[in-house]
C-alpha cells in the first residue's frame, strides 16, 4: 500500500511563489514517474508537470518557464517550485506517482488527496 502526502499549498498574490512537496511512502520498490496535475473549478484534471526517475521532465505549455519540477529519489519525494503565479493557476493540485510495489512486476498509479492553490489579489 502506498500513500502520497502533499504540502505547500495556500494563498498567494499574483507574481508570487509557492513550493509544493509530495512524499510517497509504503511498500515501494520503484517510482518510475512522479508529478503534478491540477483541476480548476469547472475544468478537467490536467497535466502540470512530471519527472521520471532518470530526470526527464514534461511540462504543460501554460507553466513552462515558470514552474520547475524536481525529485529526490532517496526520499521518494517530488517538488514543484511555482514562480510568477497567475490567477489562472488557481486549482486543486494533485500529486501523482507511478509506483512499482515490492514483490510485484507491475506498476500502479497513485494520487494524493489534493492541495488548494489560490492566486488572488
């Protein structure tokens, strides 16, 4: 069983910054891909950024150049540094991890509970 615990969300003014963290714990052998998705009111959940265990990254066009994703493989933790935040970034942010459990040849998707990010004056 795997859990993802998120932190770092909150209220920030336009142009400000926030740093999200997500730590995975449990019966983990490997985490191939980790990242963040977000869902704004009335919209579908969408990719923000992901990063593989080897460091390959994938960003949504809307956040490229403003957000930076990173991970600490030893801690099974992924981070999202969000700079130059815009009101359009307001959403619930969900941590994601593709986990290979111990004693299993398969990979499963896990999601955090979500953390609110609000960008407003």
